[in-house]
C-alpha cells in the first residue's frame, strides 16, 4: 500500500507501509520544506536539552526537494564543465560532498545539518575544521557525540577510513528510527538507473551504468552502520 501524504503531514506516517519512489526521491509536495514531524519533534526535544548546557542547536539545512538538489547539481556541473573537466571527473568532484539529485537523504525529511548558533563564527559554517580543535562548534560536537543517540540521532558520514562514499561531515545527523527504514526501501538498482536517466540531470547521459552503480554502493550505502 502506498502512503499519500499532505503538505501538512508530510512524512508523518513513514514508519508504516511501503514508501513511494516519489517520497524516496524528494518529489512529494512540500512547499514549506517541512521535516518529518517525528524527526522535528525529536530535534526540538534534543535542542531543549542542549540549551540547558549552553548550546543552541540550529538546523541550517533540513528537507531538500529533488528540484532544489538538481539546481545545486546542475550549477556545479556547469562550473566544472567550464573548467574543462570530463563528465566522469565532474561527477567524481561533485560527489565528494554533494549528492546526485534523487539520492539525497535530505529528501526524506529525516536528515539535517546542525550548528550551534550561540557560538561565535563567521563565513561558511559547514566545514570540518570548525567542529575540531579550537573551532566554534567543538562544544556542540562533543555534546552531540555523547547525547544525540539518546534522542534518535546518528552522525551519517563518520570519520572512518573504512567508510566509503561522501567525505566526513560532522554536522550531518539523521533521525535513525525513520531513516533506517527509508534506506532499506530505497530504489533497487534497476529502478535507480532508470530514474537518473529520465530526470534531466546534467551529465547523467554521459556517465556509465557501472559508475552510477558504484555510487549507489559506495555513497548511498556508505553511511554510519548505525543507520543500516
């Protein structure tokens, strides 16, 4: 049975039944970019706890639609293409940190990039060195390592040399009770290839099936084992 969700209740019943491919690929109607209601509630509870310890958690990127992810992808693709990179090189460069549209965990409404807005910082916030050493978000990182799992959140792209796929992201957390199920139900390989070939994503007509399937294995599946 497919679950059909309204804008207001988007993703609120994802814990039950089969998940549609539209929901898995960020193509449901969500004009306000709402998170899953359970994930949002869990974050609110975690934020209240962190505030007691002087940390003010802020989501700087939550739900992201397929359309938005495609805009990001196509913009980067054009930039690297103008630099003379080949399609394969462009693909490899983009997927160091950015996902192919339709494959982002942010499409699910369960994942979020988090900083401490009470810290003193400037410039880009989603850079690893701001979460280490004397970086402004070190206190938050330490707090999250101790407490996040108590509220259902797990770091997605861990600092683990044996993990494949995207580079380390100390800011990216996932609401595991829901995202585990979504990863298990993600598009099978055949549907995955067919989807990417049909969505007007720059470069997809020039990347081999073998390279896309390697991305499927190394990137989509290359997450914290706690999320599988």
